[in-house]
């Protein structure tokens, strides 16, 4: 079964359906493992809500910062073209055009890798995704453009505020900060997903295992042909 936020929510809802049915069993459902009883199982299902909320919050923060970083890249590429054009526009800077143009073209032509959501893995594997490295490489290209512009005598004088060396350097710093923030967000999201996945799929204590055990307990207490077992036997964990 492919994992998605919808999948986790659906599985939890099926657990609640099973819990609600066992609560109506007559005589009272009394499994050998008391943790499978309606009340403790309901508490367990509530814990899944907390885990799902933690993951959803971490993912929202991560997505927001991924989008913010992508916006910085768009800004960098636009400024790179304008900075290159500024140098080309002044005949006194003709000698600097090849170096600046090459650096600007490298910035504008670079395609950062597609950002992928960290997978559900238990235990979590925290490695630097390819996208993170590509954004770091992109920052390096911006820094090379800044270096090329920095040797153009008088470049900053009269330049638009967002094209000055100071402004471009601040943009590079912002990209670096964004790279670090996204990496931290990825680690947080991965760490949040690990216990959630275990709560659903752990061999003996996860939701799937508990729901299967409840079926066995129901079959044991009421019989395989009982109305009670027939009500829950088709509910998948």
C-alpha cells in the first residue's frame, strides 16, 4: 500500500470504525490483550491523530520554505540577466563583458534539481538530498557572478539598488540561509514521519497489527461465524 496523507487518514478512520463496532458487542468485548479493548484502542487511535498533525505541520513548514527558496532562484536569475546587461551597456566596461556574461549565463542556465518530499522510513535516514546540493551549487554560481562584477570598476555607482554588489551579496546570503533552513526542515519532517509510520505498521504494536489482533480476539470470543466477527472481518488495517 502506497503511503500518503490520505492513506494514513483513511486507515485511522477504518480503525475508528472497528473500535466503534467492538464497543457495541454483546456480551462486552473482552480480548485477552486488554490493550485491544475499545477504550485503550480508542486512546491509541487518538495518538495517531497527534502523530498525523505533527507530520502535517512539519510538512507545511518544509513546503513553505521550499517555495521561498525557489522564489529566490527566480529572483537571482532575473538579476543576473540585468547585471550582465548593465555591464554590456557601458563601453568602458567592454573588457569585463566576457567574464560577466559567462558567469551570468551559468547562473541563468543552471537547473536546480526537483525537490522531493522526504520518504516515510523507519528508522529515518538523514542524507543530503540531491536537490539540496544543487541549490548549494547554484549559490556558488551566484558568488562567481558577484566576483566578476566586483572587479568591474565603477559598476555599483548609480546601479539600481537591487543590482549593487552589496544587494547581490545579501541575496547570496539569503539563499545560503534558505538552503540551511530547508535542510533542517527536511530533517524535522523525516524525524516526524518515522514514529508515525511505526505507529501504523510496526509488526506487533502498529495499527495494522492491532486491528488484525482484534479480529482474532473477536473470532476467539464470539466464533468465526458470529455476527460480531462478520461486522469487522472485512475492515482493513
